[in-house]
């Protein structure tokens, strides 16, 4: 992503108070890659929320979508010039690069709110992450990444509960994210994927980093006592093997240590894997033990705090939650905070990408990896470009 950084003079510090003062609730969205799985989910969610929806996708429109309900833009240049509250880039990293170049060039002179999909960069192109972090820093853009659990109201409820204590210690986190991506009868499973550590485990890593960052006063503090990574993997068996130039990992078991906090993780794309987005958090607040159990799976959502059901909407839309939470943050947070604290900013996404790389490398080498702090994590070279086969 190096072209994003060139010919962009370093700007003076952005007046975030002025930027924030111009921001109202989100009433319009422009979705690039609107006919893809994620893009279509955001189109439907935005329509359900009553937003004005613009779409760009050169492919054939889905037959089950009322094109009269959206404003389709056929010209790419026109699309990225739209006056909207939010741009959502439901694009692969290589296509997202072009879109970001256009939007960040525009954001040098005006504030833009942009939502991007993971992974932040292709696993074989880690340098793209630092280039993007630097490129965004020189603009008036607020670029956030779509880790859905971070935007879910249940996460805000968890953080609210923990904020009620003067001192919080998180002893252990059990985390699972799994779904059957080998079923040949599911058309979506024919979409090519990267190693599961970057595709699915990254959502778990984002949740952990966000939670520990909120509790410990920032992501750097969450990593200040050291990180240890131990992981193992099994290969993915896609229904369309001819579309894959090399084998990718499809199941990952991992053990992490963030200082004294132990994380036990399981991500799984294998045949007959259950659909699950579950977390269990155990620790103590002001010396009193607590247990939090949550599942983010749509249709089966729940949140228990010390065994008490918090009455969350089991069928709540994760995609609507992303849009509404973005609107809330847009109204209530200074953009400087969104881009530097434990929110899904480029700097935050870069850390989750590096954590994914550490998971992958531990699986490849079959060894424990230890990193002292955030700086060592960012500098860690996981070497995937030279080792493309899974274990």
C-alpha cells in the first residue's frame, strides 16, 4: 500500500473539536462492493435503519434487491465523491487499496468517516499496514475497521460493568468463533479465504485487545507486561480447491498470555463446526470474583453477568449495531480518541494483524513466541511471504 503514503505532505494537527462539531447522526451511507456477502448485509441493515443508501458494484445486481430502494452509482469516480456520512468498503484488500487512495486524498481537506473490512492487508503484504497507518495520520479521515463484536451493545454493557469497579483483574478469557466453511452445499464457502488466523481468529484478537485496552487504560498498557503465543492449526479443505494456490489453515487452537491474563482460543472453519461466537471472561472487580458469558451469534445472542441474564435482543442485527454504534461514536467522541484509543482504528487493526501473524508463525514453527511489549509486536516479522504452506 505504499502509494498511499507518497505525495502526501504531513499536515498540521487536525482540529478534532471542529471536526466533531460538524458531525451529526448518520443518515446516509455509500457501500462499495455492495453485492458481496458483507456489502449486501450492510445495504440491508442500512435500509432497515432508514438511511439513504448509495451502492457501487460493477457486477450484476442481486435479483432479490429492490433497486428502487437504493441509489446505484455506476461511475467509480462519482461514487467516491459522494457527500455521505459514512463510506463502507466491503472490498478485498487489493481493491480496497484503490478506494482508500481516492478517499484519503479527499480527506486531506475534509473530514470523512470510513469503515473498512478485515484483514487490514493481505497476509503476504504486512508492510501495507504501516503504510496505511501513516497515510491516515496525514488526513482528516476517521478510518475504523469492521470487527462487529466491538460495536455490539453487549460489549458496551460488558465494559460498563467493568468500569463500575475501581480495580479490575481479568484472570482468563475463553473465546470461540466457529462456522462450517467446508460444506460444499453452501455457495458462500466458494469464496476464497486466507489463513484462519487472519480471517476469523482476528475477530477474537480484536475483542481481547479492545477489552484489555479498556480495562488497562490503553492497548499499549494491555501489552506492557508481555505477550506469549502458543498455537496449532489444521488445514482447510475448501469445496473449490482449484481456486487456492496454496493450502491455508482452517482450524486454530491457541493459548495467549497478556501479562497475567490467560486466553484460551478456538477458531474453526472445518466441516460440521458449530456456529458459535462465544466468550467467557473471569476475573475480579475490587476483590470480588465475576464471570461474564456472552455469545454474539445472531439469533442466539445472550449476555450473562454472574449468571444473571442481561435481557439482550437474541436476534439483534450485528450489522445494524455497527452502523448505529458508529453514529453514536461520531456524535459523542472526538475523532482523536477514536483514532488513538482502544477503538478499531488503523493502529489498532495493525496490532490485531500482527497478533494474527504471531498465531500463524507459532502454528508453522510449533513453538511458543514471546514478545515483550507493543513495540516488539509491531516489529515482529512472521515471515508468511516465504512460507505459504500450512502446517
